[in-house]
C-alpha cells in the first residue's frame, strides 16, 4: 500500500509540473505582440458617400425610415434631373441603409456628379 501511495505522489508531482509548463507557455504566447503593416492607397477606385434624408414637412416626432429601394429611386431621380441621360448611366452600390441615412459607393470618376 505504501508503494501505491508513493507512486500516486509521483504521478501528482509530474502532472503538476506539466500543467505549470503549459501555463508558462500560454503566458509567453499571450504576451507576444503582433506587428501590423499599414499602407495608403493614393488613388482609390471608389468613393463612399453618406446620405441623409431631410424632409420639408414639420417633424412629427417620428423619424422617417427609408429602405434600399427608396435610396436607389431618390438617387436615380436626382441624377437624372441634374445630368439628364448621363446621370442615369452613373452606377452606384447601396452599402447600408439605417433609419433616414444611407451609405453608398460610387466610382471615383463619378464622385463629382454626386
């Protein structure tokens, strides 16, 4: 029985040393710093535009909500009115619509039209 107990003590000691080795290795990994590289794009191919719908009616306490279809419709109508047939040829992507705001992406060349 004494031999079994001393064998269990040895097992406990070796298990403890393995755990402490693992925890010290994990601590080394977590303290490593990560280097990030940054770069600047001089002439990006797209421009991003933040739009907000302003209503001429008096505020009723509720904010007017729009969806992606309304954003597309309003922008297309405004471009057609401003630039005619050329305005309808300008393509844009609707990225996000939230409440009365929208975010769209246009080609950098077409940014001046917006």
